């Protein structure tokens, strides 16, 4: 038996949800005596679900990405409670989920090319939170898949302030710069994979000045 087209199921499910949520918003209940079961794709992962009880919306409705992760969440009145977006950059996928139910809270995740979660951060009102939902203080480390440190970021009261360093996969220093309230890149240095200085950035009289070098360390003209 031929499996149904996934794209067709997504479109159909979206249409059904739109009708049900519109009815719930306009009438205060859904004029149907049965519940909708979660819609799943060919891999058995959820694509959409809406829960009802006695003809009324009994819980939130949700949409999902093709891999089963949450795309959007709706309140019984049809308003959006959570919304996720994804952006592909290089071999990583960046996902941002924003909660629209109060303070400016969002969850930021990055995935490797294979779909494995690399990091997950929660922010509220622009501040990075720790595991206790308090503004983070200290140095947070990011890692390569091989366990080598990829980046070290200093946080003060949930904000990126202070020294920030990045490393190549072999552990050599890739960049180092200072983050201030005035500028995220007020001063710093970058290096080639062979360890030779690539550039130096300084703030002089309120302006950033960058001097660049070639791979042999020679200062390049015109900077």
C-alpha cells in the first residue's frame, strides 16, 4: 500500500487546525462532539495535535517540525504561545523558540549536521539564565564534538561581558577579544590556524582600527 504524501498531510492538518482554532476563538468552543488525535508523519513523529473534550478545546494545540520538535504552540483561544524558527549556518542549525506569554523569554538551540543537540540556552529579557533560571555569572564553555573547547564566553548578570576566546579544533587560539557595554568587539586579536597573528583591533578615539597581517605575520598595507 502506498504511503500518503507527507507534504499533503501537513497541508491537510494545517487546514483542519485553522478551522478548529477559528471556531474556538469565535464561539468559545468547538461544535464537534469528538477529539482530534495527533497527526503523525511516515516516521511516526508528530506533525500536529489539538485536544478537545466534550466539544471544547481542552488544551493547547501544537505544530511540529519534520523531526518531531516543537514548531508552534497555540492557546485554546487560538493565540500563539510559543513560536520556533530555524536557520542553517554552515554545518549547524540554529533554532530559536520564543515564549509569547509574558516576559521576553526564548530558548536557543544549535544542532549539528546530524541533528544532535549541541547547546541549549534559555534567555529572559535578554539575559542568559543558568539551570536555576537565574542570570548566569562566570565563564561558559562551548565544545566541539570531539570534546575540545570551541569557545569561552564571560557573563556578568546574564550578559556577555568581559573576555571571549575561541579555539581551533586542535586547541590553538583562534581569537580573543574584550566585550564591553559600549561594543561587543572593542578590542581583540585573531589568529591563523598556524598560530600567526591575523589581525589586531583597537578602539582609538571612539573608532575601531584593525591592522591585518598575512600568514607569515607581515603587516598588510592600507589598514
